[in-house]
C-alpha cells in the first residue's frame, strides 16, 4: 500500500459502496453501521501487573438506515400478516474499492430486523427509517 498522500484522488467514499440486501442491490440506503467486539479482561496474580488475559464472548452489532420506500418494498414482499421482524435471517454484503482499485467486501451475517419504526418531522423532505438488527458475526474480507 502506498504511503504517499493522494493528490486529486480519493480513497473510500460513500459513492464506492454497494450494498446487497435480501439478494438485491439496495439504492435507497443512507447509512449502515456494523461493528464487533470480543470481551477481554486482564487477570491479576502476584504484584500489581496482570499475569495473563482472559477472553470472553464475541458480539456483533449492526443497523441500517433506508428510505421509507425500500422498507415498504420489503414489507410488501412478505406474506400477508408478517412483520419486518419475521424476515428470515439474511446477509448484507458491503463492497467498496480500496486505494488499489481492488474490491473489498465485508459480510454482515445472519441479520434479522429487531425494530420497525418511523420518525417524521415538520419540514422533512424525505422519510428515513433506521432499523436495528441482530447479527451473528461479521466477515471482514
């Protein structure tokens, strides 16, 4: 990877991201957030410094913000009477170009919607829907 600063160029930007949700490219997405953590803890013995480290559970989190028409489209595809939280687990693929023009893909695995809410205010020119998800894990390329 080049250590030189980019001049008249760019690295990652929103315009280079492509999101695949429920087997289709989603164009009405305004935000996606995902992260993972592993619990870690120092263990102490003799003295005041840790003598080893314990590792605990892994946890992944994700949320996505879609335009209302995307959410309504997903809901319309569901069998009558089902809710957004009834959508079976699905993967979200987030792809973008790195600084060498190679495609980098992160996969958020086994996503399920946890919520379905709307928040609209006077003066809004669009309706965005923020959806929290439960996920199993994230593959970072």
